[in-house]
C-alpha cells in the first residue's frame, strides 16, 4: 500500500491530479480520443524571457523557473484549474475538464488574478535578493474545444485542441503590444462582468484568425463580489467607467472629445501606456482626417 501511494503521488506530478483521480474512480483505461466541451483556457508566460535566459547560467535559470512555476502553478490549482503543460516559460491550463464546473469562467478569472499576485510577491523577494524579475502575462478565453487524450496507445497527453486554444494563446501574446498584464476575450467578460472589473482594450484580428475579437483587460474582482481577496481598488471603478466612455467616443469617430478624455485619463495615470497609446491613435486620426467608414479594428500579422 505504501508503494502504491508513492507511485500514485509520483504519477500525479506528471499528469493533472484531477485526471489521475478520475482514472482511479472509474477504473477506465485511458485511450486516445476526446469530447467537445466548453472550457475556459488560461495561458501565461514570462515577459522578456529570451534575453533573461541568455544572461543566466542554466542552473540559475532552472532554479528561477522552478520557483516561478511553483508560484504560478499553485495559484492555478488553488482555483480548481487543470494544468495542461509547461512549455518553456509558459503555462497552459483550463477549467471545466475533466470535471465539469458551473463557475469555470469565474474560477479562471480568479486564477489569473492570483497568478498576477503570486508573480508580484515572487518578484518582491527576487528584487530584495538582487535577482532578475519574472513578470507574468496572462490570456484568458472561454469557448468550445475538444478535450481528451492525444497521442499514441503507449504515450498520450491529456490536452485541449481547437481554435479556442489558439485564441487564448494569442491573447496572452497581445499583452506585449498593449503593455497589459491580463487580457480576456469578450466571452469571458460577458460571462463574469457582475463579479469582475474589466476595461476595453481593442477590437483585434489576431494572427492566424479571421474574425474580429473584442479584447478586455481584467483589472480585478468587483469590491462587493465573492472574490474579495483579489478585489480592485474602488478608485478603479470610476476610472474604468470613464475609460469606457472615452472608448465609445473613439469607436464612434468622435475623436475631438475622445482625445480630451484620453488625455485626462493619461494625466490621472501617467504610467498607463494604454491611455498614452490611445492619445497617439486619436491624434493620428484627427490629423489624417479619417473617413466615417473607418473601422476600429486592429489586425496583427505577428504573434
């Protein structure tokens, strides 16, 4: 029995613990194949990881990433997520599989905010020790995917496939362009807007996709929500409300008024690069006298 417990504990370190538990409960042998299901996906990675890796000894890099994955992975597991895999400096996780969950979208948002907080706490310790920082970027999306065992009869991965997986990954990458930390799709925001605070970022066509997607920054939980541990400061409520008015003016081609709003918002938060970006965009539109047939859509040709 002791050997069996040890073997199961080791096994669960290589496969999602919930999946191992399901195998034990059902007694079913894993076989290749999957089922179509709505899931919420989370991708995260480390900002500027490539130059960081180039300047660290392999042993120091391994130590740093082990410490980082411990912090990020625990935040995901504590929120009920299934960690699919670690890919270099990235993490892929999802909710609503293998076990179904009625609040999987909310739990993924909670995990994203916990990941951001865990990263900040880790970086505070690393900064105090004079070590390079590991800043996290996160993308979250809800949609249909095929979830199951992928591979051959003797070597399989429990994973998710489909356009929703690709979009979640693309959202994570867009943080680099918008200087944000957590980006979510409209499907996430629409399902959780009563519990979480978002602000509009852009309408985009990511590389490899054809349909425009509204993208939002996840700011924090609503102060009165059940996720008080990651609640946004109350001052952010007013800022985000004013931000949405400015974005509406921008998207309806009322650029004079939009520029005034974005300028005021940038003055309130001088470090907010998104506000500065919209000031520059709006000034450019006014200068070029863009026609009324203009569409507020940003197309990306790179990841």
